[in-house]
C-alpha cells in the first residue's frame, strides 16, 4: 500500500499544481477584469478616484485577490520544482527562483493598489485635484512594477517550457507552447519600456499565447496529470546518474 501511495504521488502533485493554477487564473481575472477594468477610467484621474471611493469594498476585494495569487504562486514555484526536478535539478531550481522573484515583485506592487485607499481615506470628503493626481500615479506605478514582474515570469515560463519539453512525462507540445508564451511576456514588457506606443498596438494579442499555454497546462495537470511510470523512470535515471 505504501508503494502504491508513493507511485501516485506525482499525479497528486500535478493535480495540486493544476488546482492552484486554476485559482490564480480566476482570481487574477477577477481583480483585473471585474475590479480594475470596471473602476479605472483611462486618462481620467478624477473619475477613477470617484469610482474607487464609491466602490471601496470592491477595490479591497480586488487587492485581496491579487495578494492571494502571490501566495499561490509561491506554492506553485515549490511544487513545480519538485515535479520537474528529475529532468534537471539546476534548471528547475532556476525556474522556481524566477517565479519567487516574480511573486515578490507582484506582492510589493500591491502597495500601489492600497495607496489610493489611503489617499482617499485621508481626505474625509471629495478628493482634491492633487489627491486625484496621486491616485493616478500610484496606479501607473503599479502597472510599471507589474511589467517588470512579467519579465521575471516570462523567464520562469521559458525554463518550465524547456523542462516539460525534455521531461517525457508531460507533452512536448505543452513545453513548446509555454516557452513561446514566456518569450511573449518578456517581449511585451521590454517593448513597453522602449516603445509604449508600439506596445499598445500589440496588446493584448501578444499575451494571448500566455493565456492559452497556461490554460492548457492547467487543464492537462488537472485532467491527465503526468505519466507516472515515465516520471519514476526519469527520477531513477537521474538518481543513478
């Protein structure tokens, strides 16, 4: 019975990663599409400040969703390291490191989402023009910090894609898709730094490969898991080597 439990552990690990990934995607979509896209009015700091002040509860839920995803990202970094370690310990460690760095950057950037609440809460009434301006800047800084975080996440995806493509216990095509997605994330951020106008024309299409690849990874891990026999074969070969 202990042997059977041991042999099922990679599949359980894969399903756990898939479940966490699913939560990350849903929570991130809620925070972005149902909170920020609803309350932030591009180019209108006054309207944005009014929306946040009048929907403080919704804004706080959005911040909470973002912070919760960083906790899940830390767990995913550790679990992916365990799952992919048989392929290459060094590469899987590097992938985990970049995801942890991404998580730390995202967690720090959440402070820029809390800042509008502090600024608007201190006014005790309608926000002044200066407060509205500061609210707008805090949200722009959050966007800039998140772009930096995505470069780290892009490197993580490239490394994970390479590991999966080499693994034999997960589909090679899935690894290739994640590698392409990682390159798109990195390109999106660097193009945004160098030429914001051009980046605006590419967005959101340049991020579509990431959504599709990560969605495919989530579904595969939840439904199919990993090929347990091949996982143990790779793990045994690595230990023997």
